[in-house]
C-alpha cells in the first residue's frame, strides 16, 4: 500500500500506512510543542505507539505521563485513559497502530473530509477506566525493517 496522506501541514503530517482488519497503522509527525489528542479511551481495541524520532509524551491514566524516546513502544489496552502530545522543541515521528483496526483509517478520512464516522473513541469513563499500570511501556524495542 502506498502511504495515504491524511494531513500535511507545517506542524503535523499523518499518513495511513496499513489498513487491514487486524490493524490500521499510521505514521505521524508532530511539530514542536504540538498537541496531539485529548484524553480518551477505546473500548474494544489496543492503541499502540512506536517512536521513530524525537520524544512523544504519552498520558496514561488520570495524571501519569511517560516520555517515549526513539525505540520506545507504548501499548495502551482497552479502557486505559490516554492522550499524547509533543512537549519538546523538536519534531516527533511515531507509528500508531490500532489493533484491531476498528475503523481508525476511515475515521481519519472523515475528520479530514468533514464527514461523520462512528469510531471506538470515547471520553474517559466517570469511574476512571482501567489502571494506567496495565499499559505497557518498552524502551529500546526493535523490529526488523523498522529504523
């Protein structure tokens, strides 16, 4: 699949790299001090981040944060509240995998095109969701073929 550009601005670029039922994968570049997402949960799929360059700040739970350097894998299971942003003065580039795909790529297209789409993304639950400790943060993860 040729990468499909969803958005390309000075401070943000998002490309769909893979769109199969098992997973939808994007590559994202966020400029310095750029917001990413508001806190949210997914009820039925995992949200996975793998940092290629720069540092990604990932919020986990009500108030926890991790700074993910290049080579860090962050796996957020269903119902763990999470968000991300670039808190640094340099670009961050990361892969983002939704597994299973759960309609993530069509959701991004709908946002781009101003259309409606139902996607498994919800506000944090009143009871707080699953504990942030159930997320997995793996510094120094490596995968064949991924720089």
